[in-house]
């Protein structure tokens, strides 16, 4: 099947009785200048919630919906990444996390965090997630939560069917994430939560709160990883295990995505 690049449009804009959708200037620029489509040129519209449509570029700044394709179900277990805010390579981490199939992202203002994002930066993060979703041909847009204090994020009780792990360094007797992902609890879980710390790691108080709330300490490597490296290393392991649990042996079998199942 010939490749058709994707454009992410919110479900609200697609719930219309008309088969013609007005495009905004950014979307037009992407289709006409980046993809170099002419009127009648084909592409795929994704709503970020599992819905996809075959479409063509219309006249006067519009897109024509040609066919609604079968919906793609969200992958399980759901992968939720909580990360202590850090400065270097955070944008890159968000892009790669999207490519690796993360479902939910929760920024945490930790005691050792050096970054306090404003609304402009958070809007940029949302743009990165949208563009990475389009580029990686995902059907589901990751949910980016508003930043909260690490104490609050780590203290919240876990729901049933959730496995939660917190990354630590320089602690003896800690299981690896690889081992945890193969445990009976992880295999049967509906959601995996992973908390990665900021520069300097978690404070003793944050770690104690996490232990009290049922977070289990894990390690990712025999070496100390940077914040962005740790998050991506963990997500790669989690996505690989999720693919195995869902019975996919090769990327050729994945519906709606060449590399992941969401």
C-alpha cells in the first residue's frame, strides 16, 4: 500500500454532516508546502482517538473526507510516564516518547527540578506531540497533563490493575525494569506507570512518599543515565513488552502503524 502522510485533526472538527473540512493556515502549509500536494492529492486524517479517514486536498483551503476507516483500538496495557522536569533534551524526549507509544505524560515539579514551564512552553510541548504523532503514523495522540508537584503526583493512590515503578540509581538489591515487566502482575495489568526523576534524581522525601503510595523502585542500567536517556530506555522496554503481550512478532502485522499498536 502506498504511503499516505497523516494530518491530525481533532474529533470535534470531524463531527460534521459535511464531507468538507476547512483547514487552518498551518495545516494548509503542511499539505501544500511540505507534502507538496495539489488539489485532489490524497492523504490520511487522524483524529488522535483511533479514528482515521482517507481524504484529499480540496479547493479553497479545504479537505474532502473520502472514507472512514475501521477504528484502531488503544493499546493495552496503557503506558503512563511521569517525569521530573528537566532542562536539557526534554523536547527530544517528548518526541521520542510519542514515537515509542506513550499514552499519557505527567510533568512533575520535583524538589531538584531546574525548570518551571510557562504556558508558552507547554503549548510547544503539545505541538511536538502532535507533529510526532503525525510523523510516526500513530492513531492515538498522547495525553499531556498539566504539571503538578511531584509530591502530589507520587502520592496519589494507584487504581486497580495498575503497576507502578519509580526509577532510582545507586541502590542495591533493586530489580530491573525488564524483570518487572515479565512479572505476573505486569502481564495482567491494564496500565503501567513509570516515574523518572529530574537532574539530581528524586529527593529522599519524594522517594518516601512514592514508597508509601505503592511505587516499586527499579533500575534501568548498571550505569547512571541522563533524564532523557532513562525515560526513552524505559519506554522502549515497555513498548517491546507490550507488543509481545499483544502477540505481534513483526512490524508488518501492526494495524494502522508501522512500529506500534496505538
